[in-house]
C-alpha cells in the first residue's frame, strides 16, 4: 500500500500515463504563459509568502479579529479542534434546521474531515456540485487532484458513468453533451437543497468576510438559493487585510489553471436576508504543524494544485497513488504530519527536483521539506530495515577510503565476469529496465595514480 | 471547547511575530485598459461590445433578448420579470437573460465587480441562462490591487467578481461553457460618464 | 590558487573518462589541480535517503580531504549542492563554512573563476542539454522554466563556446529525468518512465548526444538507452568541452 506499488500499477498502462502526463503538463504550460504576462510575478510570490508567514505568526490575533468582525456582520462563527468536532457542528446545525438534502462545492477540508460519509450515515443526501467532484462521487472514488478532481478519468468512462446514473444516451464522450446533462441534473439538486456547504479560499480578518473562488459557479448557485450556508475553513486560510486579497487572487487562478482569474470570485460578508451563514474554523492538526518549524511553511498553501501539475512523479503516478486526501508534493509534506506511519512512503515519492518549490505561488520550500521528512521518517519509523542497513554500511564504507577503493575494484571486476542472470535479477531494481554502466578497467583514482601522481 | 484550545495551541506554537509587507505594486502600465479588458475577458469566454451610449447599449441588449421569455435587470423597458417583486430566489429559475450594471472592471483579468445592491438577488447572475454586464470605461482599473483599494470603502453583504460565463473543463480538460450558471456573458462597454 | 578536484564515487568507479576530462580541462586552462587520494563520497546518497545521520562521518571526511584547497571543484552539480546546502548538519567549524562556500561545480568555476578563451573545443554534433535539477534549481545554473525573469544559463554559455556544436531545443526544457538517487530504485517504475520520456524528447528533437552537468542523471538515461538500444549516447559536459580536433581524450 505504499506509493511505489500504487504507482507501478498506474504505470502499467503506458498510454494512459502519457495521456495523464500530457494533460497536466498542458496545465503547467498554461500557468507559465499566465505567469509570464507581467513582470512582477516573482514579487507577488514573495509578498504572498510574507503575508502568509506574518498571518501565521499572529494567527490567534487574526482569528479573533475575524470572529469579532464576522459576528458583527451577522455570520455565526464556530471553532472545531478536529474533524470529528467539525462534522458534529455541521450535523447539529443541520438537525436544528431539519436539513435532509445538501449541495456542496469543492472543499478539500470537508474531504479531509470525511464529512460526506458522516452525513450520509445520518441520512443526509450530499451532492458534490463541482462537475469533477460529482463525477468522482458517482464513481465512488476520491478526487485525484485538488483542483481537477476527475483528471484521471477518461471521457468514455464519464460517458458510461452518466449513462448509468444520469440516464444519458451514449455520446462517445461528448464533453458538451455530458456537461449539459450534469447541468440539468445538478440544477434540480440546487433547487431542492436545504443547505449549501462551501469551502473557503481566503478569510479576511479586518472585514470579517471570506472568499470562495470557482469557475462553474456551483458554490454560488448552492448558497444563494438554499436558506442555510455553512462554510468550512482551515484556520491557515486567514489573511490580515482586505488589500492582501489582491495579491492572492492574482496568484491563485494563474497558478492553478493558467486563467487570469477564476470566473467567480465570490465574497461573503453577511448572510442573505432571512437566511443563516455559518463558518467553521477548523484546526485538525494545523496548530501542531505550526509548531514544527521545519514544516511551518506548508501552512502557506492556498490549494492551487500547481505543484501537482508540475511534478514529474505525480504526472506519471496519478493522484490516487498517494492515498492521501491531498496528493502530490504538497500532500507529501502535509500528510506525514497527520499520520507519519501511514504516509511514510510519500516524502520518498519525489526525485527532489525542486520544480514544486519554484512553481509554488506562496513559496513553500516543498522539496526541502520532503528531504526533512525523510530524515524524520527513517528515525521515527522502522519501515525498511534493509535500507537502513545498507545506508549504514554505505556510510561506513565511505569513511574507509582503502576499503572503498578495494570494494570498487572488486565490484567492477565482478560486474565484468559475473553471468548476466546473476547481475540482472529480481533483486536488482536498477537493472529491471536499465543497464548498469559498463565497468571500466581503471577507476579514475587508479588512472590518476598511474598518469599524474609521478609528477607530484 | 474548540476556540480556547485552538488559540492556546497557536500561542504555544507560532513563531515570533514576522513583519507584514507593504503592497506597493506599480500602478497602471500605460496600457489601453479597455483593450486589455477586452482581450482578457475574451480569453475567459466572455464577449465585449463597445457602445457609444446607453441607448445603443439598450439596442444591443434588445438583440440579445430575441425569443427569450424572461428578462430582468437594468433596462426596464425590456424586463418581463421584476426582480424586486420576487421574494424566493428559486423563482429566478425561469430567468433567461439578466442585465446588470457593473461597479468596477479589472483590465488584467476581465473581471467585473457586482454586489447585491445592483443584483437585487445574489442568485440572479448565476441562475440566469445568459448574462449581460454594463461597464463604463472610467470604471476600469488595471489590476486587482487597485480594485481592492477602491472596494475598500464599499459596504456589501455579498459581492462577486465575474470574469466570464460559467465554465468547466472537468471532462478531459475540454473547456465547456455553461456549467451551472450563465451560458454566455456579454459585457457592454460604455464611454466614460459625462457627469 | 590551488584546486582540490572532487570526483564523485560513481564517476570514479564507472565514468573515469568524465573525471579525466574535468582534470584535463582545468589543467589546460592553467590551474593547479590536486586529487586528494582519500576522497570517497559527499554523503548525499545516505542523506537523500533519509539517513543524514549515517552520512555525517562521510561529510566530515570530505571536509578533512579538501580543507586545504582554495576551491573544491567537482563535475557534479548534485554533489556540490549537497555540500553547500546540506553540510549545515555537521558542526559548523571554520573549515566546514569555508568548504560550503568554496565548493563549486566545474561549470560555475569555469564561468566565474577562470578564463575559458584557450579552450578551443570543437564537437560537431547535435547535442541535447539535460538540465540536471540540482544544478538547475538548486545552484541556479540557469533560470528554471517555472521562474519568471530574464533567461540565463551558465551551462549554455559554456557550450556556446564549442565549435560546431548544434544545441537542440527540447519540448520540456528542464524536466527531471527521474534519477533522484535511491529514488531510481525505490520508485523504479516512475523513475524509468521519467527517464524514457526525457530521452524521447531528445530523440524527437534530433539529439545525437545527451549531455549534462551530472553523470548520475546521464548514467540513468544511458542505462535505459542501452537496454532499449536507442540511437544516441550520453557524455558529461566536460567531455564535450575537452573535445577538440587536436585532442583525443585519454580514454
């Protein structure tokens, strides 16, 4: 159940991998184009990073300021220590209002809290209204990407899925037809929903408002029709000033999809007349991460997904191979903080190429944190004793130059004379699909002794 | 309960206070904002038409109306639905075309800010099948920084930047216009205000 | 100015020709170069695998071996990156601090601390440049494709001096090849797929030779090239810079 074995399964179908890789690379290219449209991109990233770092350093203050201002605006503010508390708060509000059917727009936090199964257990119908999320919901899967939840699904699979659940005609994967069918299906759900749930992209302390960004308009369709709106927010989404939004809104969509801005940037300050607006501020491990200096910056994340689109490993292993709510590079530094043992393989699911850190709009040093998690994981879990042993051995060998030279000579000789089956077998992961280097007669050191040393 | 625990944990775990940056981004780049606006909104799937006055704008909207049965918004003569007479937003489901005056437009991304003062119903610009927004050239700013400077003093319960028709690319990354909300967005750009 | 030449362990054992080219280049340009005999490894293989603690003594040995030199030069952005970036976990003696400052990849050294006019390299082939990540994004040899700004590349700057060379453009200018140290075996399937895709990009754009600043990436790609009998080969950038009509490489 580790990343390598899941990735290997995904890679078996090479055409599909190529398709997945190309789709996401295309998004990365669109992001590059958008970022290169004006000269202050890097300055924006720097400011965004500084704002987030500052916010985190005064998070208690800003959360209280937000609560005060939001409450004055008529928003009901709740606090949840963890997923269980969050889900209970949601359900209690629903119970008070007799809620039976809800529509939900994209919220990675509610995925993190496993809210859907919780509500369904209590007899509440939950409809994910983002098209991609609806697709994975109908397929009984989880999102494989935080911005493009159904990026792993081929159009024909969606066609079949919709035939089964939405009674569409076979359309050979016609995206326009399928989207129109989903539109009709979801309109009915919007019209009947007793409540609407959304996530939060940003919350502003000084005005007590919050912002939800979508392209489909599904969040707005839900909340402006239903008599009850609950927004769930991780506490790290707090920003201090109204003007800070300018920085983040400029970065978010460009980083995520290469659009100049999402179609809708919807800002909520007061409940609609005659309705209720609730916001739940959720910790669920974030304060712990805040205390880990090495990993603190992971809380800057604005969930744009750019690190996934750029990650050469993610593109070739698929989001599900990470087996974590947030996949990809950012998920690989967030998830071990929640359950190190379960997610022990994730920080190793990277070549440490650093593309994620360079693409990140809030300058999270993702690849440095991956490196740091590796150190912590090998120390605190005992997942791979054989690797540990070989690393210890290597460390020892490299501090004994004489032995190292002898071992090298022996190894090269062995490679030359051993029959191929002894070198290339199941124990040699390198050699499964790659040749080992041709061993030369002399190492460089040996050559040097012979050719230069005599001259001093 | 939650609040006390969370605040306590933050106080224990947060770093020393770090400075908050000043946001001094270069203002207008001397670009023609209305052309930039048009370019960027078109990229987002919207259409921009320039009108010389509000009479011409009304004519343009009239053309849009065509066979539509339910029209509401800025041009009273064209309206078949009275937004202020509707109390339950679900009744807006019928809406074919809605026309609203924008408050502010952003050239760099083709977004127009509207709020519930002009929308009457928050749901209106989302539930309508087609949307027209009116904006004057002098309401354009170059970047989001300037937009938020101007919106700072606004009092609103809900406001939204709209930068195109509703869209999705969730099926194999093919862009489809008309996900849940409007299937089209027309922006009519008017000359600067005369007063 | 006395240079200590560091040859990474796997280059020493498997790619002596790259090491010799590096040495000859430096000598050709008039530098005084020594090769400390007790050098082994920079410690990166253990550290990147999560065992920094088993790399400490190796790192200390590196410092001991190279403390006396004005510069430590290595034909590997990756090892150099490790020394500069990750030697912060051993005691920060003045020697360690100096080593972290004075350890350079050969390309950095040639561009910033040496004249290269007398190089006279020629290499009349179509060459694809693989931008190894640790040099590219770690040491900033070039503007990475993610970053917005003026383009530059010290590696291209050097290759541009080579007569007859035709540098091809790639679809993806600086995507990782998937070597990644022990990643290459721990995530064998992903690693090989990444390598195949990188090589394909070079082939599609007509490269006869893939070059780069890290032999490790090239070793990984060479492994795939040889297994799949693909029509191109790999060469370390120093082998190209050291290549001229007059001068046949020593191996």
